[in-house]
């Protein structure tokens, strides 16, 4: 037998011994025709004094739809986007934004009673840093569609202001790990807790991240299913639907 024939025979034998993978069985969750389009995805916030929730919730991770609060959460990112929002300089809790961008580059056309400040965010003066390193008036927002790995609950988690620095660190670590391991970000988890950042106007509570780890095979499979169901969700679509949307849109009270 020639060398090529031997290699072909070995390959055929290997293929015959590979286990067949059965398709995942269908599952009746008892909720009939309810689909992803019918769901309200909760908002996750780090509760601040300014949110005026119950005092025992301050400084905790708070889910606005369920009312649950946690000191720590194991989190998986399903989707990540950037956006911008500009509020009046003299901000009040019920102020609508003057301008915003859902995609971080172009102003949105869905702002009642407001006009875009510029043709694009790159050329907009409100989006530029000051010469003395003062942050732009138009705030950078990082929006993460996440899953609480313990509860398997998807939530939108938006951070800006003081929360961007620790968030940038974990996103950088995720970016490097996903590239090195050739894994999608929803195959990795990390822990989220809350720390206090003292300031002249009072304490601010910010997220802190640790414990980056690869998921088990079962969790990877489940996160892939959740990703496929929710990949088309957009944070702008639910802003008006959630009771906690004002806290996420806030100028100074959301970290």
C-alpha cells in the first residue's frame, strides 16, 4: 500500500470514530409566542444617592425591572457599543438631552425638540477634550448587554464618567484574551463589585472588575444561544420602556 493510500485510510478511520453531535432538543418554556421582540431587557445600574432609591440599595448593583440588588455579580458580555449624550450645562433630573449619538459617530435624529450640534461627532466641539484635559461636555457612554451568570438574566449596563476608567481596563483585558484564545467575548466571565470614590459633592459608587475566566462548556453553549437571540437588541430601543432609564441617562448621577 502506498504512503498516500495509508494516510487516506487513517483519515477515514479517524473520521468514522468521531462522535456525532446531536442537535439541541427543542424546549417548551411555557410562555407560548412570547419572543425577544416582546421582552423588556432590564437596566443594571450602580445605585447612587441621587437615584433616590431605598437607602439600603445605595452602592449596590441594582436591576430596575426586577428590583433585585447585589453587592457582587459574575457577568458575561453579549454585546458592546459606544454612544454619546449631551445634557444642558445646568442639569436637572427631568432634562432631556440636547443631543446624542447612538453609534458614537453621527448625531441621532430622534431627539424631541433638539437639533444635532454638528454634522458628525468628530467635528463637534462638544465632543472634544479641553486643552487642560477637561472631559468633553458630550459624555462618552459604554453600553454593554450583559448576562448575570448566576441568574441567567440579560441586562443593559451603561457606564460613563468615573466608571469608564475601570471599565476600560476589563474591556482591554477581554480584548486581549479573546484574541489570544480565539474565543468570542461571551465565552468569558468576570466579577463585578462596587467601590466608593469620594468627591467634593459626595461619594460616588463605581464598578470594579476582577476574576476574568473562561466559561464551562455548558455555559458557553447557553451563552451562544442567548447571544443569537439578543444580538440585534439595541440599547436605544429600550430607553423609554424602563423605569430606570432616567438614571442611566443622567448627567452626573450615573457612574
